[in-house]
């Protein structure tokens, strides 16, 4: 039996992306090369590892192989990182997981900054809700993540992100310096079905106001479009300000609730060598938000 690193890398790419063609793009190979690598691994192990459906999913044996494959590739990356450290260079790909609001509001500027200060490092962004982000980080699907309110650890805080009221410019409260959530009680509240809902519930609880959203949507752009259309109002975090259009207002909200955004590597295994450098430069770029 002969198992090699390219085979394991192909297997993980196929499972993580859900298909052979997308895995090929991820790895910079032809689809036939990826298919051949997975098939040769299956022959070496004398067992099918994936169900060739849409999306591709692991078999029972494949599920058992995946954690070991991730550990093997993590070890390979560690070896590569030792060599990179010795050469005083940082190279490679960092898979970064983040929530949609962080991906759209905070990361575009950071990605531009990282390309300038770490040109040898490629950062690939994967979106999920905050629970999935944490799981992906610990399971090895992601090398780093922007975590929301994590427990104390070695990560670097990028921002203390407070919540705001999103209103149309012709809303009666649009000219106020601060909006209290109870003043929105007569408006139809629009929320997104992600981790922010728990904090919006907290804001209402602190104000003694019932939490009764009129609509729940999944995507941030849909939520913003509905406020533009006059369907209702929303509560968003400050980090989304860069994607709020000019015909809407993002105003300070009471009660004041803040979430911490922390860039971190996994807690249970060594970090990709570039993650610490990316985190440090991100804090510097954002003006020393950590503290």
C-alpha cells in the first residue's frame, strides 16, 4: 500500500469543495489529475472514499480517513513552515474562515493590506456562520478564523464591533444622534438568521422590549435591500458600515452591545506560520484595535 501527500491533498480538496472540478481549481490542477489522485488513493486503501454525487461526500471509510489526512497535511505544512522560517520568508496559502458580515465589511481592506505586506502569502476566504467558523478552524478545514467573542486565548483582537440601527434617510429617527431600540418598536424589524440574532435578542432584553422580527432573511445584501425598499428597519454591526449604501443611515444604538472580533489560529494544533504575522499586521493596519 502506497499513500502520498498529493493523494491526501486531492481527497481533502474534493470533500471540502464538494466536487472534482472545484477541487481542481483550488489545487491548480486539471480535473482528471484530481480524479486520478483520489482513485489511486482508493486503490491503495482498497476502499471507496467518496460518493461521486453532487455534492461529493465522504463514504464511511472516507469519514474515518479524513481526520488523519488533515493531520498529515498539517504536519507537512509545519515542516514547510520551519523551512520558511529558516529562510526568513512567509509563503503558502492560508484558508481564513469568517462570518458574512466580517467577510464583506472588514476583510476586503485587510486582504489588500496583506497582499502588500505579505506578497508570498495567499489568503483564501470561506464564509459561514460563527458556529461553523469555529468548527472549521478546530477540524482543520480552515487555518485561521475571525472568531466572534471567543474565550481568552492567543488570538489578536481586530475590533470591538458595536451594533447600530439601519434606517432609511427619510425615517423619522434618521436625524437623531442616538436611537434607542424601544423607539423602533413600531417599525417592522428585519433580521438575518445568523449569529448576530442572539446579540440583537440581548439588546431587546436589556431594553425590556419584545423581540418580534417581522422578517428573517439569510443574506446581508437581501437585508439591506429590504430596508432600502421600506419594508422595515434592521440592526447591524458597525463592521458592515462599508457596505451600507448612501441612501441608508447606520446610527448609534442603545442599549450599547459590543462583540469582539478576534483573528486566531486553531487551539489544538500548531498555527500556520503566516497566521501570526497576518494577525499582527492586521492589528497595526486597523489602528491598534486590539486591547
